[in-house]
């Protein structure tokens, strides 16, 4: 199944949460912090959003940092993705 985001939306796959701390303590599922770094899977075309022209700055394959609780979580073919607006992306990691 393929998903093509609309307008200024970006489909991302979050990186896995750390299982252990730097000192070697294994974390329980509820203690893991939600990751903020993700891989861009698909990017919408941009265009006119709320009366303003939006140019897409991220591209497929970029690693990005997102707002902590942004987006809509989606499960496709057993894989968890998040659909966010480009404005919820804070930075591109190089």
C-alpha cells in the first residue's frame, strides 16, 4: 500500500525509543520517552494552504526532528507512521 500525503503534510516513521539508559539501566515500556527524530517516508506537494502558498522544504529520505506530541499516528501494513504538517518539523538532521 502506498500513501501520498496531501498539501503540506509529511509521512514520517519515528525512530525506536531507547531501551536502556547510558548507564545500562533497562527501561520499562511506560518509562521510555517518545522519540523526536524520524525518517521522512513521503512528502505532499505543498500548494495553497489556508490562503498562503506553502513550499515543501523536506524531501523523502531526510531525517528530521519533530515537535514532541505533533501529528496523527497511523498504522499501515503493520508499521507505525505519523502524519504531520511541515510546520511541525523543527529541523533536518544532517
